C-alpha cells in the first residue's frame, strides 16, 4: 500500500518509484553509518524495506527505511534530511510519520542505531536498550569495502 502525507510544499511518500537513488546513494555512501555503500546493496536494501521518501515538489530531500515483519518488529535505518533542508522540522515529521504508519502499529519492538542523535529519537519513545545483555550482534564494519557486495 502506497501512502503519502503532505505538509505545505513537502511530501512524504512510501512509493518506491518516486525514489531518487542517486540522491540517496550519494548521501548514504558518504555517511558515517553506510560509508562506501554500493548502489547494488542500496537497491537490495530498498527492495526489502518499507521506504519513506521526503520531497520538495519532485526533488528528493530526505529518506528513511524500515525493515519489518509488520507484526512484531521494526528496524529504522538510513534516516536523513539533506543539510540545506534541516531546521524546518522535516526530520521530526519523518519519524512521526514512520512510527504512526498504519501497518506498523502494535509492534512489540522498534530498534534503531545512532551515534549522535539519541536526544532526537527519545522524543518518539526510543530509549537505550532496556536489557542490553540480551542483545547480540554480528558486526562487519568493512563489508562495504568488499568488492563482491
């Protein structure tokens, strides 16, 4: 189901066909969390996610994606608003839209990872792990440097 939300001259859409992969790739491949991300991996991640594009008219100015089973769990990833559009509440609107999406209600657990935006995400109910000793990870920080991905 494709949904869209309008606020003045801005739109948030879950329509994959509206995404500007060059804008998304350029931002993410130079971000601290996805540095070196290949276009191939980006396309695959989008294919397996619920996506949220932020637009001014037809120009893509922000993005986020959610990996979910639509029943129990959601992982919020790759959230950004282009720097020249920050300070207008668009990031806040984007996260509000994600957590209120009708297909993501009643989930038991939402997760995300951030190096420096904990205070921002707290306003939406996110907090540090309640029981971090229960969580484990398999971490490969150099995976995007491998040529076969």
